[in-house]
């Protein structure tokens, strides 16, 4: 995506043409859908700037001051959008302008600019934040101390004329906004979490606001309030739950239950947060909720049914609000799974007891090709469009000796072997974790049934669930090693190639 000139973008004063011009000038792969309101506020601002510069600029050619803008840029994976950004080539300073067709209230304007600064702060020390309201012609500026004040067009012009912005970033804005800079794992990087060096997506922010509002007002007088947060692997459920834990523990006591064994990250967070106790699955039978104000359950779909019931009824007895997260496992064919495990009926059980239910859409942790490949691997007929699977290897071993040889080869390259029958990581190990590179092995026990659903002849429930868990926790690269089953290998290889 390339930076563009605002005057060149807006001369037609037509939303449809602006969309086409935006794609052409910025070299976007896809056309950006631009509403009439967006287009109107954009050309209103541009016309005001152009008129002012034409009359007041001492520069011979003032048009270059309108160069270097990224319009409607969205951070990949996160969904955070900026109306206008201009970035110094060395990243030392950024100009951010938000466009409003009508007045939405100063508090909302301030919150948006604060949020934008929050996302931009890891790039530049100097951030100029403006909002332009077309309806009133009013400008607002958020200063370096976080105060919002009304300002005038000349204040914006003065920033446009800053020497640092004269040498602007012409291309490659994505290099400044890598998803890995925003999407930390609080368990893998507890210090970043504890120091507040993490970012929430728009949807996480929305859920956070709704949950806190519900706890403060909406659940008053309700018996046993239960807030359930559903989503496939990688949607940021654990980060949101720990962020809520951090907020709630400022004034009240929280019991945080992780459905697997505790990691070093859990222990570090537990030791640092005064009003929080974190326990793992082995401690659930002895858990006493006396003295706690909230019960938070992470990865609740991994709880055994008796563990879930014990915690739920203890909370209900004391009328303690429960906030839980669970994976919908929507990619798995649950008809193949037994009903003994809590995950098999998570959507039913948790939905029935929930007084507030929220459901994540999309995926933010694993990369999109891996998630697309996972969908198609489980159900080849559920094939998305053409996808670049260059981050995925599909390889074949004729026998056990070759399997071990290839396994060691990939482990030397930094791959973590997640096995359905015992490898570097088992099912409990992968809960709430993620890996840059994952290796998984499929043998002759796996096959496709008549409906083209992936099945396993031995321990189908455990095998398919762990396959899902391992693949869905892949951040960068995946290798599927098929052993001794050439037809299965050819079918999976065809997924990569189509």
C-alpha cells in the first residue's frame, strides 16, 4: 500500500470514483468501499486545506504538503482503522486525522484519539492527533498531555509544514504495524502484560466495555450472573479475560481458574497481582470461593463435567459473578465426539446458564492461511477461495524410520512436535499456548468418510481435538507429516496446491 496525495484523490467529489482512485493511487489489492459520508468529509477537509494553502502558503508549490497520506488504513488481524495517517520516513512522528461527517460529542472524539494514540505509541514518540467535524467545520486536537481542545485549520497546517513530515513514508506502512507487536500472549509474555504493553482489538475493547458495564449495572439483583465469551482458537479470549481480571482486581478479589496445568506465566501474574489467585485444574477440587468477588474460568470447554459443576454451584451458592471463555470448536464435527467431555456440550451448557453471552468473530492469533488450511483439512468440501499456503509444508514418510528422520529434521528447524499419541507437547500442554512453528503427524488411522469429514479410527475424540488444538495454535509455520498412507497424503497435498 502506497501513500497518496489528498487533492488527487478527491477532485471528482464522487464516492464511487474516490473508491476507484484510492485503489489506483495507493496500489491496494482490493477496492476500498467508501460511504458518501466518508467521501464528503474527506473532500470537505481537503478543499479547506487546499484553499488555505493556495492563499497563504509562501511555498511555490504547496500541493506537495498533501502528499504522503494513507487513507483508511487497517492493521491486519486486528481490524483497527485510521482515517488518515502521515508518517515520517524514519518513524519519528505521525500525523493522524480522524474525519466526522457530524458531531458525535467531544468525549467520543477524545476517546477515539486516545485509542489511536495507544496504537501508534509503539512507533513514534511524537504523535499529532486531530479530528475534523464536517457538520460544524470544527477541528479538535489531542495534545501531548492527553487533553482535548478545540483548534483551527492553521493549527493543522502548521503540523503539515513540519520538517519531519517533509520526508514521509511513501510505501511499506505494514512494516510499522506488525500484528506480532500488538498480539502478545499474556502467559508467554507475562511481563509485557503486567506492564500494560499489549493491545486489545476493537472487538475486545467492545466486549470489555459491555462486560464491565453489565457487572456494574446490568447484573444488579440477578442471581448467579454468568458471562460467557465464546470463540474459536486465536480470537483473544485469554487476553481479554486476564485484562478483565486485572481491572476487577483493582478493588475486589478474583479467583482465576485455568483449565490446564499452570505455566510460569500464570505463576508470575499470580505473584504480582495482589487481589488475584490463579489455580490450575489439579487444584479445582479443593477450590474454596469464600472471600472472592469474581470467578473467572479460562478455556472452560477443557474442564471435566464434575469440575465445571463444582465451580458453578459454589459460585451460585455465594452469588458470585462468573466470567468464562470457551472454544466453540465449530470446525470439528461434534457428532463424532462423545458427550462425556465438557467441550462436547460447551455451546449448550454454557449458553443455558449465561445471563450475558458474547461471541468473537474472526481470528487474530494464527495466521489466516493456517486457519484456512485447517478448515479445509477437516472438511475438504468446505474449501475457501485460492489461498497462499507457502507457510505450510505437507510431506510424506514411507515408514517409521523415515518419520523419525523427518521429525528430527523439522525439530532442528525450530518446529514443536505436537502429537496425538505423545510428542513434545500433549493436549494439556497446548492449552492457552501458541507456537511459531508446529509439526503434526497423521498416520493410516486418519481417513475421510463419505461426507468428506476427517475421521480417526483410534481414539477419535482425542485425536481430532488435539489435531485442532495443535494446528489452531500455530502463529507462523506448519508442517503436516503423513506417514505410510499415500492416498491420504495426496488428498492433503492437493489442499495445499489448490
